[in-house]
């Protein structure tokens, strides 16, 4: 005789395993999808930050190059050779030598 209880139990166990397997697969797919979404979001933020940083560096370099070019193109813009020199250095010596004046 065939034990029907055994056949039914095995069939039920197989269905339960299939359900568990599909549940695991669905959970893995959801986790992978969330991972892709999150990494894409972080990538976009990093990309936008990098673009802004590159633009700022290019603007700074352009301003510096324009300043250097304008300084070189102007022949009248030179450093003052008398910068930091007192107007009359003998005045200080006069006060030192003659304190009663």
C-alpha cells in the first residue's frame, strides 16, 4: 500500500520551499533595486559637486590669467621704486641731532 500521508506531506513541503525561494528572490531583487537607486542618487550628487568645483577652478584660473595679461600689457604699470621711503629722511636726523629745535 501507498502511504498517502507521506505523498501529501512531501508535496506540501515542496510548495512551502517554492514559496520561501520566491520570497528570497523577491527580497533580493528589491534590495538590489534600492541599492541601484541609492547609488545613482549619490553619483548624481557627486557629479554635480564635481562640475561646480571644476567651474570654480576654471573661473579662478581665467581671472588670474586675465589679471596677468592686463599687467603685462600695460607698460606704465610698474612698481614704485620709492615705495616705503620717507618723504624727507633728513628731518628725522635733524630732530635727533638738535632736540631743542
